């Protein structure tokens, strides 16, 4: 699954678009609700920054439209956001 996510991310970064097949793959991986939320954040131009800790682990810092910071790991399904805390 990580390989598929990396491929989708590379495509999105290179072209700033996802075709219908890539979108279907993303929907299968994370579901409709999470995909919609992620796309809304991109449309709102939320800030996303990728960091690497000394051990080599990547994580992301996301600032939403209310300037709230969230952190999520690159290789795990974890996030500090309220949705993850209450719904996952």
C-alpha cells in the first residue's frame, strides 16, 4: 500500500491533478470521507510540510484554515487531529 500511496503522491506533485483511476485508488485506500477532507484542505491551500526525524521517519505537519497544527506519520495511520481521536 505504501508504494501505491507514494505513486499517487508523486503524480499529484508532478501534475497537480489526479485522473479518475488515481482518484478511485485513493478512495479505496482511505475512504470517501477522508479523501473529501484531504481534497478540501488542498483546495483551501492548507499548509502541509514534510519533516524527517533523526531516525529517518517522515511525518507531516498540516495547518488547517483555522491555523490549527496537526501531525501525522508517513507510514502509519495516525493523526493528532480531533477526527482521528474521536472517529478512528
